[in-house]
C-alpha cells in the first residue's frame, strides 16, 4: 500500500516549525529531509525515523518497524500531533546523521 499525499501534507505541516524541511517521492512512499539530511520517511501512511541515540532517548517506548521488505528497522513516531515534540526530535537527531552525499 502506498502512502497518501494527504498524509505527507499533514506531516509536512506538523514539521513546519523547522526550516528547510523537504520531501521526495520514492516508489509510492516519501523520504523526509531536514537541512539536506535524510531523517526518515512516510511508509504506508506511517511516519518512521532513523533510530539514532537521540531519537531513542526522545521515544524510549517507540516500536521498531520495517518501512518495507528488506529495509532496516526504523522508529515509529506516535506523537505526530505534537509540533513542538517533532521539532525537538529533528533538532536532536540532526547532528547524529551523516552529511548528504555529494553528487558527481
């Protein structure tokens, strides 16, 4: 099942407290970027983020889920209605994630 554009727009609105949020469609799902870094994505209308140390600290009870068959597990974000929480989560995760790869 692919994710809906409506759910993507809802999540992007919830992340609107942050500057430089973007998304990219990929095979019926959406990758979410913050300041150029991949933070997670929307898979089957579920908002999943990479399991960084700070993400695990912010969401100690979060369930680990597979975004798609063969992928690494990611954290399910339950608090999608809390804009302040999402802002704090992304700001904390940012420094732990690798810089975007340079394109040739």
